[in-house]
């Protein structure tokens, strides 16, 4: 029996002629094009959002010494920040944020061509960040906001009291959240005078924009296949902690650092 047909039948999928498949595909293509056009419209609206001037002086610890937010732009006009969950005292960075970060090095040369600098920011001390970065083999700039309010001001770090109260200000609402750290992506612009403006931030599932493997997985028959998991990203591991790729089931859960939020 044809292997593909057997698998599709096991998934309770119909197997049809090429003509019937093409007709169904064309119907879906029309919807996909609608989604693409809507995405273009939303991207245009995003660029039209008003900006907020950043007046606070944030100083970050970097491998090159202390650097201001303006200096993180590294000669470009636009700065893209991945807010990476890695708090002081943690032994390693969040596995889901690591899944995001695994895509950064490949994207960086292309971002630079569009006047964008990508920097990852965490509250952990720089020495802890460097130890983990070297373990993961990453090359992108990763700086520490230890000792400043950057993470709190941009909505990705919270006090223990906020978490205990169930009233955490995250993703433009107040909600229960299980950790003092959360994932996010923020964008900044620096003008000719050197002034820095906050232009955009997204959180929760919005950070999937940096998870390039997800849209590829979404193309497959099984998709993300996360419905039976205790939370959607339970299967994710640090890339050096996965079981062999041929394994049919995910490795045992090691706990969540950032469950997916809408």
C-alpha cells in the first residue's frame, strides 16, 4: 500500500483524484490570498501608529562595556528587541524564547540590509547570559538589562507581588501570569538627532512572528499537533536537549517557562 495514502487514511483524510484536489486547493488559495492582503493592510497600519519618545536613560551591560539604548542601534535607524525570559538566578534561558532565538542568526544579515539591528535583552547578569549563549552556539548580540527598568517599562518583567496577586500587566491587559518574566518583541527608531522612539511591541502569541519553524510546521498534515499537550509549547526543548528526531513522541516535560498566551 502506498505509504502516504496509508498515513492520510490513518488521519481520517479523504484521498481523491488530482482534479478534485486542485479544485479544493484553489478554494483555499483564495482564502490564503485574502489573508495575505489583510496582513499587508495590518502591516501598513502598524507603520502608521504614533510613536512614544524614550526619555529614560537605560544602560545595558554588553561585551563591549556599558551601552545606552541609542548605542544598541549599532549605526542603524531601527532596532528590533527580543525580550528573552532569563531572570537573575536562573540556570538557563527559557526554552520557548530559545526556540525564537534559534532563528536570529540566520535573519540578521537580511535585517541589516533593511536598516534593522536585532538585539536580545534579558535581566540575567551578562556572565550568565554569555555562558548560556555559548552553550547554544548563538552569535547574535545579547545584552543584560540587569539593574535597570527596561524590562518592566516595556511590559515583560513583573514583581513577585504582581504575580502572586494574579494581576500582571501583560499584553495590554491585566491578567494572571505564572512567572516574573514574559516574552515579547519591541521596535524602536532613532532619528537624525539621536532621539529614540518606541514604535511597537507585541506579546503572547504575537511573538510567533520570530518562530520561523512554526509556519513551516503549519503547512504539514499534522500541523503543530499540540492539542493533547498540557500547554501548546510543551514539546519545545532547547535545541541541544531534543531526543533523536526519529522519536514518535516528545520527550518528557521539564516544566514551562513561558506558556503560550493569546
